[in-house]
C-alpha cells in the first residue's frame, strides 16, 4: 500500500475535524429575525468597515523574509525564493497586497484562511493561490496526518458533486487559523456574534421601512356619527392621501377630524440602538470606533493614543498569527523567518519622534543612519560618521569617576616648577 493510500485509508474510529459540520449549527436565523452569514453580514456598514480596516491595515504592512547571520544579527534575505512571493506577488494574478487582503478578509469572516501551495518538481514553492474557506473541510486521517478536502465550483454545498472534490495534503495548503477551541480550525466571528450583528441589521431594516413610509406614522379619522362603511372610508382616504399624494391638502366633511399618531418612544430610539450596535460590532473586531467613522467620543488628545493601541492590541496579534503560520508551514526549521514591519504605524507625531530619536542618539543606541532609515532618508556615508554611536561626555561608569577627576587636575610637579 502506498503512502498516499495509507494516509486516506481511514476507518470509523479515525479522528476527524470537519469544519462545515462543526460550524453549521451556528448559522441561521437570529433572535432579531435576520439571517446572518458571512456574506449577508458584509452588507452591514459596521461589519464592512471593521473588516476593511483590518484587512487593508495588514495588507499594507511591509512583509520581509529575514535571515539570522552567524553574529546573531538579522538581514533581509532578498535572494530567498519566498521573498518575492510574499513581498511582491504570490502568483501571476495577484499582488502581495491583494493576496493578503483576501486572506485576511477570510480570516475575519470565516475564522480561517487557506492558500494552495504550488511547488515545482524539486519541492520549491512557486506560487500561492487563495482558497475559499467555506469550500474547505479539515480532516485527520487514521495515521494522525491532516488533510484538506476542497470543493470546486458548486452552488449547493450540501448537494456537492463528489467528483469536484480535491484532496490536498498538509504540505500543499497554507492554513492560518483564527481563534478556536481545538487549535486546529478557527471559529467564525460572524457566527459567534450573529445575534449582535442581526440586531444591527434589524435596526437598519426597520429604519429603511420607516423612511420608505415617509417617516410618517398613521392616524385616526374621527367621525361624530356612526360610520356605516368604515372600510370604504379608510380606502378612500388612503387613495387620496398616501403614496405620491401624501402631502396633499385634506378636506374633511361631515364634522370629521384627523388625529395623527405619535411615534412610540421605544420605536423612536432605533437610532440610539443603531449607534450602540456600532460600538458592539467594533468590540467584536477590537477596532477603535473612530476608525469606522464614529467620532462621538474621540478627541484630539486621545485619538492618537487609540490609533497606537489599535496597532499594539489589534493589528499586532494578527501579524504574529500570520508570521508563525508562514514560518511553520512555508519556511520550516532553519535560520529564515518572516516579519511584518509595523514601525511606520507606531510612529507618533513629529515632535514625539524627534524627542525619542534624541534620547536614543544621546544614549548611544541609535546612530544617525539608524534614525535616517526610520525616517526613510538616505544614509550618511560611514566615513562621515553616519554609523557612529555617541554618548554624552559627562556620562561615565561610577568606577571611572575618580580617574576622570585625577586626569583633569594639573600636575603638582609642574606647579612647583
């Protein structure tokens, strides 16, 4: 029996972790009456904004392959085959930005991101292509190896054609998993928070219906006498004063009066509900509200701090998740690794940066060229002191303080002469 057949020769007792069967119970109608899926959730403006901020934020970061040297220092490995794929173009159809934006979009909506690894005859990685996470099943064979079952071009997942399924081994798939319960697959944030998103969608639908009716509540026609045919009177009133005629002037006869009904207070609060759900959805994705257009509690003094916290506590964990998955599945063990550069996002205003550079320069852990590289400026030639590290002249180790004092005093023998 070959290695391939031995891998997929499963039995009833073999462990299995099926994504579709695990997640199916989470989706469907919510308590607010809305059907929430990954695709319908993107029609909600708050969800779309959060996904866009995170996907574009990670995709826009420089991603480099580094190599550790013998001295322990790292340098960019621009000659490594993966450098071009990750930094510029993972395949002939996509740029690195589009590729990472697509996978990050999958991570945020489905909780998993998959990419097929294309290798040449020698096993070298030649291209990476995104795979739709809702078409992927993750399973474990009898020998403990993971394998991936991908369904191509289908309309109904439950009625899929078995001949359209492709089995991929673990070394043929780049799998970045989000937060999950077993460490194997991530769970969809949309599925986990479907009721909060469904409430936001219901409030939006209610507002659309409310304004479709000209935001005007109904009313009551009061007649001094008994109306023999109230249904005919109601239809006659609607025909004359509803729809395109809703602003026509009404002429009431036979002593009738019209009383307009006010909006119930609980229904009039739907705008506040929508604002609260905006914060609720931003909380799901851990995105500061000001990044999705909610500036109600943002001020000039705190908006910069919120942006820095977004990089440290929201974007950075996603970067680590990406880096470790790529290192483990594409680079393997060795002295090569990938890393996102978030220094540009962590920079504060001009004055704060200059003060920080001054401290580093005066204490000897930043050179002029180190600072110029952080500011995207050309380096100063080494023979002109660009790589020199300086310290303040009056800062000496305590044990040398006495020697410095003696060396600065005049020689007594010279004074006697």
